[in-house]
């Protein structure tokens, strides 16, 4: 597979994400939430007692983005922040009853576009795709983490052709 083909695959993934984001954003606005706020609400619902740092890491966003989303969700009464026992500095997060009910209501808004996305794929195709996407996620997350820990560059970074190794039978001469 050549770089041109890899770029086409990436563009296709980005197109899918943009379409899903647009559909979901419109659906979430009906409930008074943004797509981002829904992501935070869902992760807190799935991980009761999670702290802000772990939540930021899970969603791969910075702490200020997390703080803004948590403030909005707290103001709307969907989550609550509680000090853990013997620690008045940190906060752990929980979904309120209202937040849990909203999250449940929004499940169909989240699932409907997914059914459309995967409708012509077999269970086997979906399983294989999931395994491949997990590998790709691991690959990019390690690069993302390296990027996040690098100090800010004051000059333009040099361009690189990357380090993709192609099987010898697929390399172009």
C-alpha cells in the first residue's frame, strides 16, 4: 500500500467522523448539550468517581477543556463534584439522577447513526474492523503522547516522510 492510499483511508475516516459529528451535534442540541459535553457526561456515567485528570486523559483533551465542560455540566445539574474521603484538594465526579436519565435518553441519538454506518457490514467485518482500529488507535496514541510531552517549538518543525514500512512486494521501485 502506498502513501497515497493511506491518505485516502485517512480522509475516509475523517469524512465519517465529520458526518457523525454533524448528525450528533444537531441531535445533542435538542437536549441542550454539545457533542463534547455529551462525551464528558457519558464517560463520567461509565466511570463513576473518576477524577478530572483521568477524565482528560481518557478523552485525550487538555485540563482546561475538561474544566470548561465540567463547569457547564455542573451548572446544568447533570454531574456533581465530590471531594474524596480525606482529600479536600481533589474532586471526583459523578452523574446526577438527572444526568443519568438524560444520558439514557440520548442513547438512541447516539446509536441511530451507528446503525446506518455499519448497515452493510457483517458481524465478522465489524469485528475485524474493530481489531484493526484498536491497533491504529494504539499506534496514534503513542505518537500523540510523545507530541503532548514535547516542549512547544518556537520554529517550524521539519517535515518528515514518516516511518511506515511497506511489505517488499507492495513497495514501488
